[in-house]
C-alpha cells in the first residue's frame, strides 16, 4: 500500500484502514513531530456525500481540538491527486477495542475511562455536534496513556440529523432507534453507545454479542432490538455500575441518562462509593448552562469547567476545503495599561465570586429533569419503579427436562417480561411466561432478569444438577 506524497511530511508506515480512508504515520518536517494522516483511498471515487462527510469530520474535530480526550486535528488539505486528508495528533496503536480483546479493563480504569469519554461527548454535544459512531475502536490512547475519541466522520449537527438520508451504523454499539430507522442520531443515541462502549471495556466484547454464537448482523440486530440489556457478570463490578449501564442500554431513549454529563456524574458517584481514585469531568461550556456543578456531587472539584474567555478560542488553522465552513476570527490589537488591567481583573474576580455565591445559595424552582438520585450508599438508582432486585428463580429436574420457575419480590406488573439465557450455549429468549422447560442431561444453569419498561433487573444465576 503506497502512501501519498504530501509536502512537508515524510511517510513512516501504514497504520490502518477505515470505510473509505487509510491512515498513515508521517513525520512532519517542521516542527518535527510524528502525526497520523487520514487520507481518502485512491480506489474510492468520492461522491458528494463522502466529500461532505470528510469535510464534516475536519470541521467537527477542529472545533473540539482543545479537549484533552478528543484527538486533535492539526491541519487538512488535498493531495496532489486530489484526495482530501486530515493531519491528526498521533496516538500509538492499539486502540481500546484491541487492547481489551481477551483482557478486559479493571473496573476502576473502565469507570475512569467512561468519565473521560463522557466529558468529551458532552463537550461535543454542547457544541451542537453528535458523534454517532462511538465504539471502542474509535477510542485511541495518547502517549500519556489517556483515552482520546476520534472518527467524527459521520458526526452530525444536532438540529440537522433528521434530514440525513443515509446513516452509517456500527451495529454492535448502536441503539435500537438507529437500527430500525426511528432516529438518525440524538444525544440519547450517543449515551447508549457510550454505555455500550464502557460495557465492552469491562467484558471484552459488545453487550449483545454471544461468545461462539451467531453474531451476524441479523442476529445481533435482533438481540439489540428485543433482548434485555445484559449485566456484565463481573463479580468485582459494583451493583450500581451494572444498573447504570443497563439504563444506558434501555430500549426507549427516555429511560437513559438524559445527557453524557449525567452519565459522567453517575459514574463519579459509583467511583466515590467504591473508594476508587476520583476522576474529574472535563467539560468545555458556559458555567451557567448544562455543565453547571452537580449539587449532589460528593466533591466540589468533581466537575471541572473551562471558564469563559474574553478572546474567542479558535481551533488550529486547517487548509481550505470546498465544503469546509469558514471560521470567523477575532483580531484584537493594543491593550489596556497596567492600572486599567488591575481594575479589570479586580472587577472580574468580584463578578466571579458573586456568581459562585449565587449558584451555591440559590435554587432554580423551574421544572427540569432531576439528576439521577443516589441511595444512602451512594449507588445510583434508576427510574421510579425500575426493578432493582434479582428475580427469585427455582429449578427442578425430571429426567432430561429441567423446569425453571420465575418470580419477583413484590410481584410483577402488567407489561413485565423475563429475559433468560443458558450459560452453556449462550442461547436465550424473552418471554411473558413464568416457567421454562429446557432439555439437558447435564448440570444446567440459566441467567434470568426481569424486564420492566425497557430496564432489566440484576441478573439471577441458578443451576440445577
């Protein structure tokens, strides 16, 4: 595979390939540094749609270039043979998808990574950008061992996605509403994919894939659309973590955390309750907006906001592309003298102190969605009435037939269903019946969860000899 010649850069090696682009490691001649350059493959005739996708990725990543957990775009341009390219910060392989294959993350690291990724996605959302392709392989690792999300190639503007006629989908981490065409992407769909990605980091596979089972597109899609959100089955995972991830994977978007920021704060609560090292939330936004400090947070420093700046912060310059949006710049010349500067600083400090006092002491009485409540133990609960206890499962053998019976503490409600899975084959189904007959001459184990309004209970694991 031959890398294109790009003036000012010397090719080192091929790093990987995507849907319609290759990624190469180059060395920039001046200032000397290693960079990753994503360039459209020569065998791909770019349609207007692909050109727009590439330009959209450059715009989106440039607008978010300063975030510590988003891969920075340093430059962009067109090769001598007319292929668009992006110059990005180099993150050494492998990506997180490869890193956790066969070696899932420790729980504390997965929670911390989830908070950082949620910080990045919340910042994108506050900038009006939906990622729409969050998955482990799109999370790289910087030279400082920090996660950094990339591939905004199918990102969309929050208010424009409904008009998209063709949306690329990464099935294992995509929510039901994208699979069945009810949505082209939303804040809720990004939250689902974030939850699926964190689940993947803990288990080493996507939530609805089955080890050694049928994981083709049709079978996988059916489970995403109809199967209950599974538990990670990690014995070292706090129960609240499984319940939070199952909430993220709810079939109905309304049952998920209402924002990436809410997901990050819920992860912080679990982190604090488990005694893990604290991970701050890095969200760029207006302190008076959605990123204001959570009054329920255990530590006032848990959410870190970038304060508003006087001079507009601009992304690094990128070369002109036909579909790139023009960036407005603000040029300031001259400046105040020392005395005036001191007065300005004093006034700014006084204003900041006043704002902090008002934010801490005043309450907003206008109706708004409540943050995820916490129990006395610090474990987040789900929606009111959501199932939080394991089902009661019993089993009895008669020859090769094993009959399992299900019940739920406090009784079931209209619309409740049961999701069962055989641990020996990975096969399972969703049913309204409270009894189940299975055939096996050997020891047989099933995992059972009650599903209520799209949210699954903790999983009961029962075996019959």
